[in-house]
C-alpha cells in the first residue's frame, strides 16, 4: 500500500460517526485497486465537499439511488477495457439509499451478476436530512418522522430484511457486520472482494447524533447491538447460512438504554418485551447463542 | 453504401460503427428496435460492447454515466416516459460534463398514455445541459449520431448530445440511407480519449458537493460551453461534409427563404412535409419558405435572426406546447427578435401533431393560409372542436 491514505482524516463527519470509521475500514481492507461509487448521503457529503476530498481511490457520486447502477456501468466499462480482473468495484450507500430509494437499482445490479461489492452503511434512519425513518429503522425507534406522541411509540415496523432480500437474488455472498467489531468487518470485506460476482455487505454504524448516544460510545453501542441479538452478524454463501457470530445474549435494555431514540421504552415493559422478542427470534433463527455458555 | 433501411436499424448501424464499449437501455416504444438491433449485433459478435440490460431507464442512464466516467464511449436510447424517468440522471450527466450520445425517439407524454410521436418529451428537458439535435429524415438521424459523438467528446465541449428523431415516423420509417463506411467513421471519430476518468493509477473524485461558493460557476460553465457550441457545431458539420459529402449547417437550414414573404419555422420530420408544400406553393408562384431548426440546444438565436430578419411573416410550428404559456420553439424565435429593429412584422405560433396526429400537407397549407396580418399567439391546428365539447360537458 502506498503512503497516501485511502480515506483521509479532516472530513466533516460528526464526532463519533460510525459510518466514517466503517468507510475507512472498508476501503483499507479493499485496497488501492478499488473504484468507489457512492450514493448521496452523509458519507458523500462529509467526505467530498468541493474543493476537498477524503478519498485516495477513484471515487464517484451521482445521485441518491443509483450507485448500484453507476457501479454496473463502471464494471461494464472495466470489462470492456479488460481491466476488471485487477480492479475492485464498490458501490456504497446508507440504509435509506439501499433499502428504500435505491432498492430497485440494487436488485438490478444483484440480478445481473456484476462483480461488485455493495456496502450498506446502516445507521437506521435518514441522518443526512435530519433523522427521518427509513426501511431499516428499528421497531419503536423515535425519529423525526416516527416521533413519539399520544398515539405513537415511534417507528411502527421492524427493519426490512435486507440481507435476506439480497440473498434471494442467488448471489454468492451476503453478510452483516458492525463497526463495533472491526476485525470481523475487515475480514468480511476481504472475503467478499475475493469472490467474483455481486456481494452484499450491511454494516451497522451507530450515529451519535441520530441515536442520541455519547460520541465516545460508538464502538460499545455497536457491540451491544450484536451482543443483545438485535443485530445478528451472519454470512450467507450462495443462499446457505455459513456463519453466525456466537453471543452470550444480554437483555435488550443494555443496548436500548445507551440511546435517546429508545429512552421512552425503558419504563414500558410491554414494549421492551416486544423488542426482546425480536432479539430472541434472531437468536433462535440464526442459532446465535454460544453453546459453551448455555447452562440453562 | 446506399440501401433501404428502417430508421432504427440505420441508427443501430451507425452507433455500432461508432464502437461504444458500453450500451445500456430499457425497452420503451418506439425506441426498442434500435437497442434490439444493437443487442443482436453484440450477440452475433459483430460489435464488441458490454450490452447491459437494466431494470429501468433511471438505471440505463446511470449505467452509461458510470461507463462514461470510466472513460469508455457509451450509448443509450429512450422515449417519452423513459426519458422522464431518466430526467434526474440526464441533468446529472450534463452537470458532470460526461460525453454521451442518447437517441430520443420522440413520443408523446402520458396521461393519456399515447405511444405516438410529438416532441414534448425532449423539449421538456431543454434546460438539462444536453445539446439537442433534431433530425429531419433517417439519413440526418444517422449522421447526427456520428456528428454527436464528435461534438460531445471534444475537449472544448464535454457535453452530452441528445439526437432527437420523431418516433415511428423516423424510427419505423424506411428510406434510402447512405451508411458511412467503418474506415471513414474511424477517421472522423477517433477513439475516445477522456479528459478525466475513474482510474486507479490516478485517483480523482467526481460528483462532489458544491456549496453556494462554487455551484453558480458550474452552471455558468455549461452555459458558456453551449455558446461555444454555436460555433463548434458548424465546424464539425463542415468537417463531416468534407469526409461524407453531406452538408449540414448543424444549427439551422434555410429552405427557399431568400425572397420569401411567408416562412414556417419547425423541427424534425415535419420539415420534409413542409419542404414539399413549399415546392408546390412555389410552383404556383407563392413566395414561401422553411427554416428548419436542427439545434434546439444550444439555441442559435443569432442565426435565426439572420435567417428571418427580412421575412415579413413567420409561422412557428411546434410539436409541443408549454401548457399555460406558449409553444416552446415559438418562445425562442420571438425572444430572438425582442427589441430588434429588424424583425418580421408577424410572428404567429401554431401547435400541431400532438400524440401522433398526422401533420398533412393540408395542415401545412392551413398554417400558411392562417399566416395573415393577424398575429396568432398559440393556435392549435387540426383541433377537433366536437371532442372538446364532449369533454367539457
């Protein structure tokens, strides 16, 4: 690797931004021989405000929803030039740009079989526009468009099952990871890059501003999401579950209490039970519970 | 080599001769024959290109954006709703100064849904920063694609070009076409050498956020290049004439206007019909003529002024209308004469041919006959009053 950083400091992300850390980990794992296509969103805005850029690799941003399609064109052009085998293409976006407005373009990219790694930085709401709910906002989360009120406890729906939606396209590799577990994240990026074809990686990236947690707690909050079973770290290869990070499940309160967006739930046993059920279902579905620790 | 060819096939053939490395499109009538033909050329191994079938026009435009940014000549085609679905990307491509050629097989806009020809689709994207060239016949459509790539990729331009050809009339019509030979095409259009591209050897960032300190200049720069295009386009068409022997001005064409008292201004295939009517009326001693606008963007206001300043009566025939205002081409022509000492006494505006309604020779004759001393701000030709009564009741 050259001395030039692939993702420099000095950008304008908020203190404790999980996405900026994850973006650096991704590009450092992928290496300099990578072209990055970015949807509109926080990452794009804070890393490339003219006349500055944080990117040490070729990088392009077009629109909110078309990174997957632009990347398809980049990959097609590289194939035409006979350079695809030596250059990685990464398309990346936030959760709204992936699960909502960009889902169609993503589906097209996955279905067509392009050799592209798609990375979704999941901070669970439209943070760039001011914390509006997205299809990946968790149940009961308090956002500016799923606010608390006399008749509202926050977001009314659970997260859209994006990894399963991606997997249903029959692609070779789908994985989730967390910025709280950096080695696991980079291992999955490297694994994905080494596989030909479309890959989908979803990274849980705490957002201190939107989630209302201390900026210094980003890693810890990320780990707690994993350790409670609310953010299962899984790997699918050709539709088969081949990896699930084992945990000693902690009660969901441990995670929820760190964040202002869930504050209203802490004294609401009924709602806490619903969220615990989401975690329990994940633990069961993906067999997350570490066997050596299962005494009961 | 001259042969009878369907317009779409002829366009596919010239695009193929331009050797695009990436082609992406989504099916929409009446554009489909073009990309079907290109898909076949790729399938037969006659064209070395990545043909990327996408799930929408938004992605088709995004794919060619990405390919052009990677430094590869690219192509797409669409019509009507497809162009509108692309609209966001269309503006983006121009804003990023990426060279491209797109064929717009002109078609009406929904609702009501209508697959037939008018020019409301491309006209609606006139402010996108694309050079827009309108073809009169299949030969011109073919030539404008080649000319389009040449203009688009020139370092002084770096703007995308939309070649507009009337849907069905030109895409599905059959005419004798003189198809350029590969050798001549290669001479006229050298391989694409990008000014900047996504390249791991020389990493750059493209598509950055520009705040109020910088945004205005990016728009000004496109506007400025558009002005330069008014001199650059005729330069390229002059070169084209040297190689291929066909003479286009590229901005506009004056047809029997020298001593004319009444002139119609229009764009696209209807200009062929107007020429026929002009010939007929001329044979009867009427002093009539035509000004055909080829380049709607950039709009050649100075050339329009020169062509029409001594004509007493001018009629503008639009195949589109700006609902709640006037007809788009008419607005441009009138603006070209604003506060000018020399100007036609009468500039009347007519709308016809919407949603594929035929503009017949009689329609054209009616326009000439309505070109009296009474100025008409926006008159619809061949309107059926009985249908209007029905819809109002």
